């Protein structure tokens, strides 16, 4: 996969997570896109670290890992802002 397709995938994930999150009103399109891209990378990293497999294409596993990574970033951000 080329980098542009993964960026596009991350943007789609960011938009989906932005819709599902309660505090999404404060996030711009660029913020949601970056959240999705970073969440996809983080989800793939943890899947490789914990389960020993990486993301090799666009499928349901990659989608779930990217959404999980994005929600992990959101949760950590909310915990840090709450302190």
C-alpha cells in the first residue's frame, strides 16, 4: 500500500471517530484526520507488539485497530486535560 492510501484511510477513521465521540464539537477536520492517522499507526503498532501481527491491508481488522487506537488517544488526551 502506498502512503497516500493509508493517509486516506486514517482520514476516514478520524471522521468516524469524530462522529462517535461525545466531545467532537471542539475538533476540526484537520484534527479529526490527524487523530485517525495517528490512531491507525498506534493501533497497528500495538497489534504487532501484543499479538505479533501487523496490518497488511484494508480490512475489518485494520479498521477496528485504527478505531481502537484513535479512541485510546482520545482517552489519554481527556485524562491529561482533566488533571
